[in-house]
């Protein structure tokens, strides 16, 4: 807990810089407005003006928080939590595609890792390509995947989920290969003295030993899956999801809307990583592996 | 549907798979030649099966073009591809990469002197590194205009925090013994930094640099979806998708894949030269 004070300080400094930066960024518009209305602004009034514009170039933090609240909590309290302008609804669309893609990606990643650990041919043949696959900017072909799948009649969650699966499978493969190979020679020898076959060694030794590695990569994977979903929502005129909110915000110059969608995505990412962290602590504790 | 192509693809797959298993389990499998041959055979197999399936099932071009069609398009549109490559990769991604990574390393060296800042910035930096920074692309495009400057800005935003976190970790990776040795030499802060801590941080720094290569390319391409001049890889991809010119899209993807892999390869090569002393490079 000794980190709380430094973290809070850093966050406070960032917010302060943000407020200060908002002044020069939004100054021009405020001055133009004042000139048009034939009034002159005092310095104090100018500063206040830059923090309360409707379409600022850089919205002040409190404007973003207000927008965030009015499109989530406020709507929820008034009973329309799932109306079209509710970020809860958009976050839900993004979340469901993320979770589906994450499930695909993790399953694929674990299966590949099992294959790589058990077959030398796969280890030599697949591993270099798995690494190479990540140097290809998949996000760039996201629009194509969406359009192509749409044209053969698949739309909705699946195309977005495929993109997020592609991004999340890699950390899982790398982590699981490392994890499944983590048992020491001594442990493997013990299994051999028990006359355990490969399946038994896998379930009783390799899989349990890989758990810490699995969770570390799941955390990376779910963050990557969320990025994949959001980018998947950008093209092809998606109308739902946080990515679509950003896109429509950018079309209509609604900067506050972009920022609040961005923050909603950040909060979502934090929650997802946090949940995996809690599960990790629970399971590792039950397995007696907690540090 | 023509069964010939499908059967050929299947037969080719079985043959190369058997060959790969043989090679991998042969007693020479540790040699460099086989280490290279196995993944290459695997890659060629994917291409042949892809070609066979597309021809065999008569998959329409708007869904998935065959590798041969993509190659034909690639060869005939080299000038366009080159122009897009320069716009996106050289101007957008590389500029942003150097500015972002450079400023992150400098920031890391500066905050490294303060325990307090480190303990505060590391968790925050880690958190931001996990966020969908790509989402700032529309904002940055609004601020810096449609040309490559906004793409470079997105790249800077994307690579800064992963790079910062890695460098800070690297700078604190020296052991007490090594720092004591520097103290017995009566080395001052700058000497310790240049002769011990920066070299010791190199494996971490290069880890960050390698992660950033992919991020840079992604950032530059995705930023073009939000507005760009009429050239650039992201622009070409999104407009060609709209025209259903999928062969051109795949040609761009090929360029992106080659550029991405080459970029990563160059950084990995430099790493090999700089961190030759590290256990992971000696194997």
C-alpha cells in the first residue's frame, strides 16, 4: 500500500497538466467567440471559458467525467440504462465481442501450445509463424475481415470476435509453451518413475505447473482482445460499441463523446484485467502456488 | 467445384506434413538448415493449400483471392504500393517510432533518479500500456491534420508507455553487487549510468523496441482510417475494401507483413549485436 501516495501524486500531476494544456488548445475558439460578440475576456474568464466549451479541441477532465456520468449512471438511474445513447449499452456490445474473441483466442492458444510442446515438428514449424503472424498488423485488415464475413452472411459479434481472438491467441501460446515446459527435469523424472504416460504427465504435472504462466498471459490477452474489438468496430459503419462511438464522435466533432468512449474503454480494460487478477490469486492460492 | 485441386492440396499437405515430422525427428534436427527448412516448408504448404482450396471450391475473388492473384496484382501495382509504403511506414510509423521510443528512454532516465516518481509512474504506465491507445487516433487526427504528422503522433502515443515501463525496469535490473563495484571504483552517477546501468538495461530496452515495431505499424495504419491524404496503406485498404478490390487489399497486407517482419528483424539483429553478452543471445 506504500505505492498509493506516489500513484495518486502522479495521477494528480497528469490531471493538472491536462487542465493547463486545455487552455492553449481551446484558447483560439474562445477568443474568436469573444471577438464576434465584441467583448473582451479577462484572463480568468478566458480560462473558465476554455474549460467549458461544447466542442473543445481538448475537453477538460471534469467535462469528460460529466459526460461519462450522464451517459451511464444518470441514464441508469432514470431507468433507461440501455437506451441508444447509453455507454452501458455500447460497452456491453464491445464486452460481449471481446469475451467471445478472448474465449476463441485462449482456446486456440492453449491447443496450439499443447501441440507445440508434444510435437517437435509443430514446435519447429508453427512457432516461427506464430511469431511472424504478430508482426503483421492484423488491425489493418480488420475492415476487410468485417466486410468479407458480412458478404457471406456472417455479421454481428463473430467478425469482431475473430479479430480480438487473433490478437489474444499469441500471448497465450507463448505463455503456455513456457508454462507447459516449466516442470523441472526432476519432476518429469518422478512422473516417469510412476510410469505415467504422456496424458497423465500432462494433466497431473504440466498443466498445473503452467497455471501462473497462463494467468500472466491471460491478462495481456484480454487487454489485446479489447483493443481488437474496438478496432473491429471502427470500419464498415458499425453503429454499436465503444469503437463506433469514437468513430461517430470523430465524424461529428463531438470531442467530449470520443473522450468519454475512450475512458469507458479504459475502465472496461481495467475491470477485465482486475477480474482475471482476482481469479488468478484465488486459484493459485488454492493450488498452493501463491507468492 | 473441381476435385483435382482439392485432392492435390490435401495430398501436398499430407506429404509436407510427413516430411516435416521426419525432418524434425531426424538426428540432424539441431542443424541450422533443418531449423530453417521446417518453417519454410510449413509456410509453403499454407500457400499451396490456400491456392488449392480457393481454386477447388471456386471461392469468389471478393471473399478470398488466391495467392497467385495477389502476386499478380502486387507485381503490376508496385509504384502505388511504394508510394503508400513511404507515406505510412517511412513518414508516419518510423518518425513516430523514433520520437516515441527516444522520448520514452529519456523520460525513463530522468525519473529513474527519483524513487517516488518510479513507484508512482510504473503502475500508471503499466495501466496505460494496457489501454486501447489506438482509440486516441481520431483525437490526434483532429489535432494534427490529415497528413503523416497525425499518424506519427498516434505512433508516439502507442509506443511511449510500453517503452517507458521496459526502460525503467531495465535501469533497475542491476544487482547490488554490481552497483557496489561501481561505488568502489568511485564512479559518479553519470559514469554508473553510462557504463553499468544503461548496458544492463539493454535487453529490456530492446524488448520494448521489438514490441513497439508492431505497435508503430498498427498505429500508423489505423490512424489513416480516420482521415488521410489520398495515399497510404490504411487509406488504400479501407477504400479498396469499399470497392471490393480484395486483391489490392491483400497486396497491401503483403507489404505490411514484409515491412513489419523486416522492421522486427532489423531491431532483433541490432539487439544481437548490442546485447551479445546476455544469456538469451548466447545459446
